[in-house]
C-alpha cells in the first residue's frame, strides 16, 4: 500500500518505521530539518530502539515537504499532528487536523484519511458531514513517551472508529506490521464517537492513577509515613498492580493534561465528580510540592532535567514546569540543568549545563525523576521519586 504519514513526531515517526516494513511510506512534515534527518537515516525523535531499527531494517520510506508528493498517490493518509488544548475555547485546537484533511482532498479525494491525532468526541462525525465523505476514520494510538516504536510493534489493542472495509483493511495492515503473530492482537471496530471516547477515557484513567498515588505520597509525607512500604503493599493486590504508582510532581507530557481537560469539557452538563477531581488533583499536587520546596528557604534552586521521562527529549507540559512557575512566584531563584537545550536562557530561566558547577552552585536541587548523576549530592536533592523508574 502507499501510505502517507503527516507529522514526524512520536506518533508519526514510529508509525512510519513500523508500516514501512511492508508498505511504501511517505512521511510529510513542514519541518525541513526533520525531513532532512529522516532522509539521512537520522532519527528525529528520542525513542528507545528507534535509531537502530531505522538503520538496520529494510524499510521503504522517504520524507518530504511537498504536499503533492505526499498526497497524490496515497491509499491511506495518517494524520499524526499535535492538537493542543485551548483554554479559551475549552476544547482541543483541531486546526492542524482540519488543514491536513483539506489539503489531502485537494490532491486525492479517494484517499482514506486515518486520524491518529487526539480529537474531541464528535469531531470525526462532524468533519465527515462537512466534506460529505465516509473515508475519514478515527483510530486512537496508545503509546508511551520514549517507547513509541515498541508500543507500535507490540500494540495492546487496535481500535478503529469505523465498520467500513477500509477500516478493516487498515487494522489488518497494523496487525501484519506488528511483532505479534496474526490474530493475537485485539481489534475493536466502533462508532467514531466511541473510538474518540476510548482514547480520552483511557488517558484519564491513567491520569487518575498517577494522581491517586501522588495523593497517597502527599499523605505519607505530611504524616511521616513510609510511602514505598504502603505502595508496595497496595500494589500487591492483583486488581491494582504495580503500574503508574511511582510518585511524581504531577502528570504531564503530550497527552494526559490535555486529554483530561478535554474529557471534562465533554462532561459539561453531565453529572460528574471524579473527572473534575482528576484535573484539579494535578494542580493541588504541584501546589504541595512547591510549598514543600519553599519551606527549605533555598537561595538558589536547581532544576535537574525538564523532560517528563527517561529516554525522552520532550518536556511539553512537564510537571516540573508548573513547579518552577510556583517557585518563581514566591521569588525563589532558579537555574536549570537540561542538556537537550543549547540556549543560555529558557523561558526566562538560566541554563547551566555544566553538571559539576550546577551541583556546586545550587543549595537545593529538585528532580521529578532521580538519576545516579545526583548520588553524590543526595543530601540536597528534593524528589518524590521512589523507584527511579517511569512506572
């Protein structure tokens, strides 16, 4: 099949690698740098195992900035562009998705459009009515940051928001390109609104788990209890398990903050308490963390890494950013250690990527996730990380 993937980020790039094993794939992006990197066999994102897979596998793949090249001969066009939550409109900004659909049909009205970007419930139904076309399908992705390729090769399930023959064909493509044997992946065909809801409710449940164990940790810190002992005991219940239980400064990243807010927006006029509590719990946790740090009266706080997870270069909506804002409002001086940033200043905060000097200059260092790099100055590190893993 001829497959075009729009957006060379975590979702788009990892999907490109997986599908290019058995299909002709064109990756489209407005970024000339990303296109050049891909065509030079350089991974444009930081993702576990992606670079080795890219150079070692026989893949039929090219990247382009040309819409004509990308869309004209495509059987499937997969949209993997970001949709940020707009606080003013109280919903996702889907303009990037709508723009791609408009462009695709200018060049190729017969292509089947697969939306992988997260959208509000009802979006796909509305866009199909707008263009009077049935060949627009929503199919959510369920990827972990830093392990997008692995999760695309080992999907927990494939969800297609359509019952059409094209949706069945695309689901089969994903299954055949995975690392699993045929028929071993659950494939679910639903209505488009139901598929959109699956994505939002799934991520909101994960956010709820993060918030739950963070509040457990807050209770333990205030009550002088051993958080790890309690979490270990709770997690031994097989109905609960050991996942998403490592305390942090709050949930963040590409998906959980915006998806929980979008779901809450969809609940407007519908009775709820839990969904709104999930959103509020994240702010409460950040307030508590900032207060705990401020109680130490630090003269200079060092922020060790902005990234959300290990093996990731993303710090969009990272929880530590909210902590920094709160500390700044309290007049506390902050310096950042983040080797993925080459500038001397980031969002008004100074960068010090000389790790030795960074550790010497700061009288308190905060770290959402711990690292052996901090072992020698553990006495001045504040973190709620218990397991040193992205659980």
